[in-house]
């Protein structure tokens, strides 16, 4: 086992942010391919039971129709994918993409309890899934990945936001100290009073 651990370390498994970048790239790829599907009739027909029984999606057929609802989902998925891709460089855009991904997978996982024929009656029903529910179960994992990316992007964005503020605060503090010291020196010079001198110095001046 020690050999395996050492081999993985040499292969770069501990490289900084490897998991973070790998998961981001995977999510971008998923949104790219799933968004592409939405522009074809075969996918529109396959999504009928999913959208029609989704508590957060059913209204789309009444508003956009069957093709329009599928196109809407395709545009949204590509938008989220582009924002996540931009998150490699801009964490604020990455936050928007991760938020969109979280919302997308919340809407799909809420379909599971309402999916007709989602549980195999031949196997006693729940928790024996049919392919319909099994297809949606992947979104539970994708939702967790989206939350992870959201958290990581918020952490990184907050670092970029706080750093300039901290540097400005340090400059202001340094300037304030300099102003106070300068004012004190000026007062000492102008007054010529022994009150600014240490006690021993004052005694020596009196002896003279």
C-alpha cells in the first residue's frame, strides 16, 4: 500500500487544485454535451416524462411548447457551461456558473419522486430503480460537485476582494503614524520646551 501511495504522489495526485480543476473541466464537458442534445427532436421526445412531471419544470411546456422548452434548457446548459469555463480565470463568473448548475440539478432531482414507472414493480418497487430514476440519480452527484465548485470559487473570490482592502488599511495606518510622529516633532522643535525631554535631561539642564 505504501508503494501505491508513493506512486500516486509521484504522478501528481497532490498537485495544488488538481481536483478543483478536474471537476470544473468535467462539469464544462457535461454541460457542453447535454446542451447539444437539446437541439434535436429525439431528445425533446425523450424528455417528455421528465419535464412533464417535474414540479419545477412542468410549466415550460405551456409557455414554450415541447421544442421550445427543450431549446430553453439547451441554452441554459450552454450558458452555465460557459460561465463555469470562464471560472478558470474569473472566479466571479465561476460563482454564477456554479449557482446555475446548483439550480439546474435541484430542478432535475426533484423529478425523482414524481417520475411515473420510476421504480421496478417486478423487484418490489422502491428502492429498485428503473432506468428513468437511475438517469436522474447522477444529478445528485453533480449537485454535490456544483456546491463544491461554488464554495471554492467563493473562497477564492473573497481572497481577491479582501487583499486590496487589507493593503489599503495598512497604508492608511502607516500614514496616520507618520502624521502623528511628524506633528509631535514639529511641536517639540517649535516650543523648545524641556517638557518634551526625558527627566534626566531636564535635571542636567537645571544643573548647568
